[in-house]
C-alpha cells in the first residue's frame, strides 16, 4: 500500500544560502514531513532536507521522497527523487532525507517546490541496536566528525550496519546529514562495532546547534540519540 503526502515550500532565492519557512503538511498514510530546509551550495547544487515522522501504527519501508521544482510562472523545471535514510521507519520514529536538484544550469530559475512521499507498509524491524557517541568535533575546514560504537543486542547478525547523523540549526531544521558504516559493517549478536562519520557540508556545519545519531541495518534499528553540538 503506497502513501503519498504533499508539501509546498516557497524558496527565497539567494545564491549559496537560502531557506524556507517551516511548513507542515497533512499526513497521509502515516508519514509527516517536518523541519524542512534548503540551500544552494558552492557548486550550484540545491539541497532540500528534512525529516519524515511515522505517526501511524504501521512501519513504512521503501520510502522515497520526491521533489517537483517550479519556476516563477508555475511551470515544472525538473523533478528528483531519493530514498529516506532509514530503510524502514517504525511507528514513532523519524528518518532524515535529502533531495538534490543537480541541474546547475536551471537552479537559479527555481522559485517553488513540492515534496511528495511514497512508502509501503511492512513489519517493524526490532530495536536491537544501541548507539553511543564517544566524541564529536569540528575541524578548521568546517567538517564535523562524530565517532562512537554500535552494539547489536539482537539474536542475529546486523548486516550492513550504518550510523546516520542529522544536524539541526537553532530552529530545529535539518541542515546537513552525515553517514558512516560500522567497522565491521556486519555486527554479530551481542557484539559492538566502531563507527566514524563526517558531515562535510561546511557551509552548514557552523550553523549547527544540535545533532541526532541513529543506527540502521538490514535486520535491526536503534533509537535516536540526540546531543548538543
């Protein structure tokens, strides 16, 4: 069963950095879009970021976020899609997302966009991963590093385990996302693995106020850990 929601955002066009007001759409099929933010980077790539919250009682998998971009006359310029960061979003859980507008020749014409979300109901993955942040720091170049450990308390191996970090500005909007595989990426039962990740959007990292980190794998997921930057 597919779910679809729409979100309209007005884009104020400033090269390299511009944002939309937070907008909230009526959720359909349990998925709600929150904390939306967008900017154009130094390579003229537009980033549209936010979080999806599952407010229903069914897990959602194969979740994709699409963005349709319009010019000042309401004509469609282009459309791009991307998967949510979490493979499956349990009830009450949130997943960050990032959609990229990669047509550098037409990015300056974008004046409006519309987001939509598709997903399929599924069984919820057990919350058998625990994630612990050991250290975080920002270097002189602006990259923000987060290191820690993922522990698997489930009965089976957690394959393809990854840590996903979401950086928030003082208003709670999602301004950057970082990802890092566990080492090893396949974590056996009752074992831990280290992870290290970097948030490399250095135009955004200095705006960060707080961040969250979540662990995900083919079999299990963790609760979200939130910390101040």
